[in-house]
């Protein structure tokens, strides 16, 4: 019976039905075709597989653990380059003679670099490779980040940080996609969420380094630069070192096999898969059961060798805003805007808010105050003291220990929460993200309602935890987009996110001063709208067994 063709089977059934005076129904035809497809699938040799099936055959072992660590360190290096600047600027305010406006501009400069470089690195990642993108960007980023520690003035430092952040921002497209495309589908989401832990704690890591370095008292004159080499310059250099280390360690890992297949290099992709299999299992590479890779059907851009750079870049970008990707792109980009505006926007105000909170608590005041009342009380007290006393203006570049401890505490809380999320979320990413954002929205309301200062600080920490959704969003950008567009989709999302964060940072200061309570209530509504949009995201994929 297995040698009978589909046409012969249909003819036999038709004759039999005719004898009974009946006809073949449409669902019976579908059943015939399904049986035939199943027969063909069973006849396919086990040695022939898609890239996804081949990745499943490699297992999850030493290679994947090593790549997870390297991608995590790469993201952390980028986070230190972006968010660590706030600590350096606070300590350099006297040496660089910074005004308040210059401090704000210098602190926000790395976010501008991310926006400038995002689309370019998305294109490079999708056309030249994930691993090459990471090695090149981290190496060049290290050079300029290290040079910024020797800047004689704030303009030079801003230029160096702009260039370094433009390069290190490539991690957004390279690290997540390289990790996601080198892991079996079953462990992909969990791995990418674990990878996000390092990004969540990057500011805390900077605080850990700053805690012993900044209190140092050394000062060395460098004549040809005309600068004093002080502790904040050492901190800036130390923060650049992870970029160099990760660029070197990436040499021990392979390019994404999915990327190689998408670029028409299945033989090279198969060799990469064999090496991953050998590293994970301890067997010889030639024992890998898959001997030939099948081309998977997915949406791809029609780039040719004759396309100009700008033409290719335009095609890569516009493909995200055409059917069938348009709806998913719009939904994800809206969620990205809300999450980054909240998480990355308010995190830069964490030292300011915590300093106000601790200053009120140290005076024994604050009974019956919510967080916003504490902020107003602290600000008004300082303003009254300034009006009633003649104060000689003295430059103060000391960072209070409470500021560093607050950053460490938030980093520990965020990392631990992300670890728990990665171990329990599984294939329930959509519900997990809705729960996280709901917690953040609820906390925004409670910090206004509960008249206990320390409780307000705790609720503010919980409010910031909406940033945990960034890791889940990165999984969606790997799962919902084809290999040829993942880098561009990830980078455009980060470009949009950092632009939103930049606008959020500048708007938050004004809004808190104008009406603090209304600011947090408004943000709660914004987060609730993100929950509604999240509900309409595609259902989670069930992983292959």
C-alpha cells in the first residue's frame, strides 16, 4: 500500500465511492494529502535536517554555556559604557568645571551614540555576521572609551563617549541574535533572559568598582595633556576594559549557523554545528548525525551584490514595515517605547530620588509623607536654607555612599528578579511580561498612596522593574523575525528605545518638579496601555522536544 501514488489512491477511493453512490468530501481529500506528506516526511533521511533541527541535535552544553557567559559580559560591557558615565561625570564635575546643563548633556551623550549607531549595526549584523559585528565594535569601543579617561575637557570627553557608545551599541543586535541563533529552540528563551541579567546589573557593577576607586586621594599631573590623573579617570578606564576582554574571548566562538545558511553558506554552517556538537557532547565532529542542511522557508529581503549601501539599508528597514511583519513591528515598537521610557528614563533619576529620600530620613522627618512629598520637602528645605544663609559656592565632586549602595541594591534586585523570571517563564513570555508591567503600574500608584517614605522607596524600585521586560522583548525579536532581518529589527527597537529614554530623562525632571503625583499616575496609565498591546502579541511558540 505504501507504493501507491496519490492519484492511484484517489482513483481507487473514487471508484469505491461511485459504487456506493457517494463522492469524496473535501476533508477526505485533505486527509489523503496529509497522509502522503507524512509518508514523504518519513522517507526523508535522518541525516538531512533544517538548521533548527540540527541545533536541537547539538544539545545544550559547554559551548552554549560559554557563549551565554560571553554574550552576557558583552551586554554588561555595553551597559557599563552607557550607564556608568553618570558616576564618572558626578566625580569629574570639578576637574572639568561642569555646569548643570553640561553635566546633563555629558551624561546623556552615550544614549545619542546608541541612536546614531543602531541602524548601521543592524545592517552590518544582518549582512556581515553577528560575531564579526561584536568583535569589531567592542574593540573600537574600548579604544575610544579608554581615551575618554584622558580627556582634558568635557567637550573632548563627550566626543569620545559618543564614538565609543556608537560602537558598543552594536551589542544590541549582535549578542542577542548570536546567542539565540546558536541555541536549541527549547532553551533559547531562557538563555536570552539569563543574558539580560548582566545588562540589568551593569550599573550596579559600576557602583561596585566606584565604591573603592572614587574615595582614593591620588592626583598625578600629566604635562603633555595638561590634566591631573585622578580616581574618576581610573574608573573611566576600568569601565572600558570589559570591551577589550570580550572582543578577545569572542575569538573562541563560532558565527551563527542560521546566519551562514541565510547567506547561502550551508557547508560552513554544517561545520559550525559539528564543532558545537563536539564541544557539547565530547564526541568527534564527524559523528554529528546531520550530514546535510535543508533551506528553511522564511521571509527574506532581496539584496544583491549590486545594491548600494543606502539601498540595501533602506530595504532592510522597510521590510519590517511591510506585511506580514507590519502588525507585529508596530505592537513591539510601542511596547519598547513605553518600557524604555520608564525603565531607562527613571533609572538615571534613581540617585537624585534616593538622595532626597535618605536626606529626609537622616533628619528624622518624613512621617506621613509619600515619596513625592519627600522629594518636595527635601528640595524646599535646601532652597530655604540657600535663601536664609550666605553660602560660599564650593565645588563638590563627592559621591555619597548611599547613592552607590542604592545602585547596587537595585542592580541586585533586578538581576535576582530576572534570574527567577528566566527559570520560571518558559513558554509563557506574554503572560510574564503582562505581569511585570502590571506590577510596575501598580507600584506607580502605591508610591503616591502609601504615606511611608521607606515604602515609597521600595515601590519606586518595583516601579523600575518594568525594565525586566526588555529581555522578553529581545526573545520576541528573535522568534518573530526571519534571520535576515533580526539584527535590523533588534537595533531599530533599541534605537527607538534609547530615543524614548533620552526624551523621558529630560521630561521626567520637569514633570516631577511641576506635579510629581500626576507624573506617576500618568505613567501608570501609560504602562496599562502597554499591557493591552501585549495581550495582542502572537501566542508563545511551543519549544521542540
